[in-house]
C-alpha cells in the first residue's frame, strides 16, 4: 500500500483529517489558519504527535521515504 506523506496534504485536507479522523478539537478555526504559514506548520506538527501506525492506517506517513509499505 502506498502511503501519502503529510507534507503533500493541503491545509484544508490536513485540518479535516486531524479533526474528523483523529479527533483534534483544540485547533484554531480553519479560516484563521488556512492562509498562514504558521497554520500549516501547526497542522504538520500535530501529525508528528500521532503514532506512525495510526497514520499508516489512514494511508499517511510523516516522510517521503516512508511512502511505500515495506511489507508489500
């Protein structure tokens, strides 16, 4: 299974994944961060708090070199 690095996510997509799939309810409103560099950085930092296994279950990975599942 190919995994998508989190850096390839758009801000709105990353926000939706964090709030809807991982239950992050403490993020600022999307409209407040969607056009801000610090907003993207904030979202990416939140992904780093999630275990790699949980990200992989959602088809995501932290880094480009983790893109391909080594068990496939």
